[in-house]
C-alpha cells in the first residue's frame, strides 16, 4: 500500500519510522528509496541540529584517551601493622596477635586464584569484616573506613564468612569424656563449685526481621533479634552455639531443643561422675 504525500513523494506503509523523519521544523515527511544505517541517520540528525559529527572510530579512540587521561583513584587500604594496639581492641575487639593468627588461618581461602594489582589483601578483608561485626554499622560506612567500595565489601563479607565456617569445627568443640576432669577442675578452682562443665546463657543478636514473620523475631525488650544460646568453658572458650531460634523464643525452650540437652540426659552419669 502506498500513499502520496502533499509534496508528491510516495510513502510505503510499513516503512521504518526513521525513514519518514524530515528536517527539524519541517512538516513534510521525507523518505529514501533505501534504508539508512544507524550511524548515517545519527550523523544526519546531528547535522540538522547544528552539532559537529565525529566518525565512530574517532569517537572510540577519544573515549580510550579520556580513560587514560583520568586514571582511577584508589582509596588507601587499612594496614594492620600501622594501627595501634589500643585502637585495634576498640575497633576490632581483638589484639594484633589474634588478628594475625586469624589472617593466617583464612589466607588460603581468601587469596584470589589470579593475582590482580587491585585485589584486596586477606588481612584487609579480615579487618573490614571484624570492624563490621564489632560496630554493627552499615556496609557503606565500614567500606569507606577500610578503603573499598560498598559492593566490594559485600563480596568480601560473604567470602570471609564462608572461610570462617570451614574452620568453625576446629575451635567450637564441646569437651569429650576424657577431658571432663580437667574442665571440672578449671571451674572448681575459682569458686569451689563441683561438677561444672560449662557456663550457659542466651544472648540477643539484633537483626532486621523478615516481613512475613516480623512478630516472631520481636523479643521481650521490644526489638528484633535472634536468641543465641552459647556455652563457654572456664577459660572463656566457646564450646557450643545454637543460633536456630528467633528472639521471641524462651531460653528454656532453646535448651530443651538443643543437642546439648540430649547429650546431658543420655550420658548423665558420665558427665557428673556418678
């Protein structure tokens, strides 16, 4: 189907829209006998509007030149060796020796398979995650203090947590039967209380709740949390953790539904020595 315009030109139905565009300010549509390329159409519009036209190859070359003229600026990363001991304990809750040992343990899991000049060193990753846990601040704030972007810190947080979970069984271990006499002696020395194998309590860890079950996570102190049950030894080493229940659940219910409760019932005579 063809239609003759007022200017006497033939316009074919179904033709692309950019064939029919005329000069700016003109009320007469123009068409060409063959479709034009996108680059030619763009240059034509720029000429009509009075803009200078730059070939595509030259435009790409100028883009590369701009990138070389304005190189990226990297923020200074936090350095473990230059931080004072007092500042380490206040900001990261650990001393220098403990942080260095933790970095040594996690370094194989945190190293990038390909060494990149802009990669984040393992000690910086550990320090940033410890800062996040110790302060409870936002990702953006911790990232700026550590010298990285917010998106980079989100990746670092997931990476460090995955590495820590691989080693958790090496450090959080409930005493075995052969270790109980030593554990009882450590608890008996300061207070002369016999047959104690651990100190147990619950702590509320604040978090933003899911929308579907918000009321389940509201604790008795009127904020949302997870009720985490922990058992520690006389030397303050953690021997058992249960982080499966929301903040509204009572401590007694968590104890009855934990593995340590079943273990105490099944081996009571062995645990208490009678």
